[in-house]
C-alpha cells in the first residue's frame, strides 16, 4: 500500500509546488486517505483543470518523435539536430518512482543523470530542458539546480517552458543559459508551501482515538491526529521561509543580473504569464516552443564537434539566438546534393547557386528556417528540408533549388530506412570499429 509513503512525502514537509497543484493533490488524494472529502483551509477556492492533468507518457511538443525515441533508446533523453531534449514534466520528486506511471512524475535524480549523460555525449551540441510542471518536492531540487548550473559551463542549455515552469520547475529552469516562454506560458511561484492534515474529527467519528507516546518534546509535532498547535504552525512557517531564502538564492545564482535573489524574493511567489515574465526577469524571450527550439539549433551553428558549442555561448548573451559564430568560415555551408530516384547524384549544375546566405540575427534566421520548411519544394522532402534549414546557412532560394533537384521521399519501408532518425537510437559502439549500423543491416537484408 503506497498511501503511507505518499502521505509522509506530501504533508508536514516543505514543497516547492504551486498552490493550485497542491490543492488538487489534496482534493484527489484526501478521500483515499480518510474515506471522505477533505475540508481545505488556506487554499484558494477554485482549482484550474490544468492542475489535475498528468503528463505520462511523455509526448514532446517540440517534435512528435522525441517521446518515441526516448522510449526506444532507454537513455531518458532524445537527440534531435544535435540537441538533447530532457523532459521536466509532471510532479517533481527527489528519487525514483513513488506513485506510479499514471500519476506523471519526474525525479531530480533522473533529470541529473540525463543532463550529465547529455553533457558527455559527443553527439550533443546543446541541451534543451522541456519544462511543463507545477513543481514538487523541495528535497533534491537545489542540488539539481547546482548540477545544471555547472553543466551549462560545458554546453549551452536552453529551458523551453512548455506552458508551466512553477516553483521547483522554475528552480530548474532558472539555471539554464536562457528561458523561452510562450505567450500563454507561466513562470514563477518562487516560494514554499507546507500542508498539514487534521484527522482528529474523522477518527473520532469513526470511533478511533490515537494516543501518541513521545520521547522528546518535539517528536510528535505536526501529527495528523490532533489540530495543529499555533506554535508548531509558526515553526513550520519559519522553516518554509528559510527554504524560500535558499530558493531565491539559487534563482539569483542562475539568473544573475536578470533576476537577483532580492528580486526573486520580491515576487512573493507570484506567477507571471509570457511577456510579463520577461519584463520581470523570469524569462528571456516570448516565443513558441518549436520556434525556440529551431532558433536554438540555428544558434549552435552547422553540425560539428560538440566541444565547440560552449565557445559560441559567450557572444550569445549579448546577441541571443543568432546563427553567428566565432569562425565564419567554419559556418559556411557545403553544397548538399541529394540522390535521385535511381540512386545517382544530380549533376553539379543543379547546385551551382547554393552559395551560403549572409549570416543573420535571430529574427532573420527564424524567417529563413520557416521559409525553407514552407517552400513548395519541401513537400515530400522533409528530411532534406530539415537539414538545409538547421544544418546549413543556405538562403531560401538556394535551398529550394537543391530540393527541386532531389527526388521526393519514397513510400513505405524504403522511406523509413532512409529517414533522418533511423540511427539516432542505436547504442554507441566501438568508435574505432563501429561496424554496420542497424539501418545498413536492414538495407542489406532487403537489397535483393
């Protein structure tokens, strides 16, 4: 039976959780604990429907294949265009799984392992934290924040708010290099909440009376079998305030001049939407998640050695989300020549006008990326369009010419084998003698 364990981790202990989610938890869990609907004191009267939502299994809003790739690979994160996507979703807990898959939770221990693995992964040039959470336990949250803050010194980290980054989730987001929030996204709730359940009347009505035998004056404080004494309430409140000070210190360490610890304290655990979150300093840009991801990939530049990603980040803070790098020559795109339907390469004349476009700032870069994806010649050539948009600096016109010269994707098994994600989830073998990939073995099997 899990109820006692859940009870011990939800009540009489500090939580970094938005009030609405805490109230929804009590409203949903209370009847299972006491057999009757709980009376909720100290909470707002209304709970938004979103507070009851769970998020397992993970379905990334950045790319539909991300969740599937994570499930196949077993790594806990997916790699898309050289970027590791680490989910921070649902109720955030210290360690492991303590409620079950249907409840939708992510552990700080697991997030740390994923981010650390992505930092070591030579395929990964940057890390995206895809965040949609109302928060969770205080235990473990600040250690994870420190871990992320240290890792961002090695590889760029972008926090993309996929609607909610509240309380513990914001503690995590605040450690990224930058935070992107959609117009309707919420950030904040930089505070601490504690809950106490008084079961004395319910126990009495049921004919039970619990006698506590204590050794130590404070041993039975906060027990659920009596009303909470005022002095114990004040003690709990002081503990929560101490943790709020630590919380705001972590936010200040992560955000720097954009949101100091004093400014975080001054929010008084308020939450902010979209543009207001940027104005207050809780986020850096109002942008839809998919656009934020595309801009981040463009900012990292064409695919190359993962070790070069951090070198580009210093200039990024002055001119965020641009495609410029310290080495323009290295960013110049190579001609991309796709095979025709018979497997032959198109003639050089088909790609004579594929000179790279001048480097552009973020708005122009996003316009170029969107132009390539929306180009008429991109239809049926999704993989090539993605490569040209995100891995090169080609202009829309030049990319259109390349796509026009390339054959459209073949239907059925051949198309799946030729797809860009074919070998993303294949475990990394001996780098010196990798052998044929799974895709190559499948192609060989069906070659005849």
